[in-house]
């Protein structure tokens, strides 16, 4: 689907703002009431309107507001990925160059496998490194020299590089170190100067920003919630070092998502590169208990990507850090962004955020695809052909010319006319278009259903990629078949 051809629902069709506020308020209050976190800030953007709710104590006796700053933990990875693509686009970083060339002091075991790791594998969590959340989350402040020594001492791999997904923070720390070698500046300075400042996200920083309320992180202990110290930037900041508010992250997600609806190049990062970040590059294995209907889940560059039935493409990332939990989620086929930040360590902010997103997105109408003018003309033509009587069933030369040669080769025109007559007879007089009307899955295809006296029939139309386009497929089948007409072409 060409996203530049999508049209968004009107403002009147969007989720009611009052309902969104009430939903967020209920979810936030429930989180604190259940003891899941000391405080939560929960924001949403539906269409062009923002909603916000908060509950609990951010550390100074007050609930968070939309500008209260939290650690966002691994949501940071999308910022690191954006910087990597900036350098790639500038010709400074080859995503398929061996990491062994970029970090020559690193030692991998087994050694042969290590030579095949690339920055692209680091970006997609497929370098063969093991999952390391508990270990890596405590290493943010490690110095560059200490990190280089860690790599030189030896890094173990659990699988051949490029053969599977495993969430590895170390790979992102390695990516951050590569970017420092290429640019010459510490990664936090690069991200702030080249991404955050140009976008106006001046409150998003790798150190606690001044002049803004900062939530105090807490860890759950036997005696209750215990305040946790903050760590400073260092070699592992690439994995999760950023401080931000829910308002900041709504703007960040909106900028990333805008690459699909506004595909023009951007002075910070080209729309094509932002779209690349949000593609499914590495699929995740399903959980052993997952039902057969589970959504498709994978990883892009610093972002999880899901293909969700009835909601389309959903992009997200969670974050867990000592004292904090974060989740940011948005739809590429629904104009909904939701962000949840909590000051409870690993408290699971993804739960209320995910619920808010699912409920808000389900209320949004599907985006409409703008069809080619030729597609609409082809629909009109084929509907006319399908409704003709025996007396005028012959097709004119102009009508025949609207079809690609493959149509007659797949099924001779005489037989195709006869089949359409049988469909017309089965539907009977007075057949009508189904209430959902004509659907356009892409600009070059159409689907519609006709309802007769006791039968229903589905019609499928597809055009060629040529200019001008021709009809390459026009089929009719009894409704209710799940084969999507594949064998009737």
C-alpha cells in the first residue's frame, strides 16, 4: 500500500476527546490504586487532539503533569537508531560493514562468528548476543575506556549472527560506541545536537533537565517503595539513557509516524529512513503459549513492529530501568499515539498504555485509500459488464482494450461473459451493493460485494502497474470463500 495515497478520517469521525480523557483517568487511577507504581503520567494524541491523565506521587507530593520528566529507558533506542541512520545517509556508516572493522579491539567467541556481525544486526537485535537486561541496565555510567576493555576481554555469542532475534542491550552499546568513533563526539552530544535540538525537543536530554519537574524513581522493597539514585551518561547511554516527558514522546512518535503521511524529505532525517526504522526487519518467535491467531511481531531499528488484525501496523517500544518504566505506542494505520511513564522500577507501563491504545484505536475508522482514477473507471466498467443482459452481453473493442492480454489467456472472453451471466442470474433482479460499498485495498485494486435475493457474490478487480494501467484481474465468486479468489484469476 502506498501510504501517500491514504486519506485520514475527518475530525468528526475521530474518537471523542472526553471519552479519551475519561479512559486515561480511569487507567491511571487504577495503576496507583493497585500499587503497581507510585505515580503514572498517561498521554494520548488522537488525530490532532491531546489527552492526559496522571495519578500518584511523582516524588514531591504532587501527581505528574504532561511535562514531568521520567527516565524513558529503552525507548531511547529509537533515538540512537535515528542517529545511526543520519550517519548512514551521510555516507559515514555502512550498515553491512563488519563490526570487527569498526570495533577492532572487540573479541568475540566463537571468533569466526564475531567477524560476521554488522551494524544492521545490532540495530535489529540479531547479532547473536544473549539477552542481558538485568546486567546491562546497571552499566549506564561505564566509561568509554572501561567499555573498550570489556569488549577486549571477550564477548560470548549464543547463535550465529543474523539467524534470529534476541533482545541484547550490549549490541546497542556497541552501536553507540561505533557512532562515537565515526563522529568523534559522545553519543549524547550527537543526539542532542543533530536530532533533539533541530526538532525542538530541547527538554529531552541524557541528563536530568533543569527547570522541569523530575519524577523520583522507586524500587519495590518489602517495606514499600524506595527512592533510587539516578545514573549519569556513559558507554551504555545508547540503550536507555534519555530523560523525557509524555508530551515530548508524543511529539517524537508523531514525527516518526509523519514519514508515512508526509513522505517529503526532512532536514533532520529523510522520510524514507524514518519509514525504514518502522519496518519489520526481524520477526520474533512466538511465545510457547501464544494462540495460532497471535499478531505478527518483529523488530525494526530500535522499535517493535506489530501487524495487528483490524488495527493494522502498530509501532512501539517499552523501557524498564532501575526506578522507572516506560511505553510508547502508535499506529501507522490509525491516528493514535499513547505514552505511559511510571516511576516504579520495571512496573510494566506497557499494560495501561497498551490497553489505552487498543481501545482508542478500535474507535477510529480505517484509513481510506485514494484509488487511481483508472481504478474507479475500471470498477464502473466491470460493474456494467457484470449487469448486462443476454441481449447486450457482447463486449465492444474499447471494452476489450481495457483488459490486459492475460485476462483472455487465463479465461477466454466468451467463457468469462458466460460466467458473469450465471452470477447475474444467481443474484437475481434488484441485486444491490453491500452497505460497506466499494473498498480499495490499494490504489490499483478494488473489492465489493453484491447482495441478491438469496445469494451474495464478491467481486475482485486488480490493475497492472503500467501507464496507463489495464485490468489484469476481474473475478466473481460466491461470498464467504476464504481463498480470496486466488484460483480464479
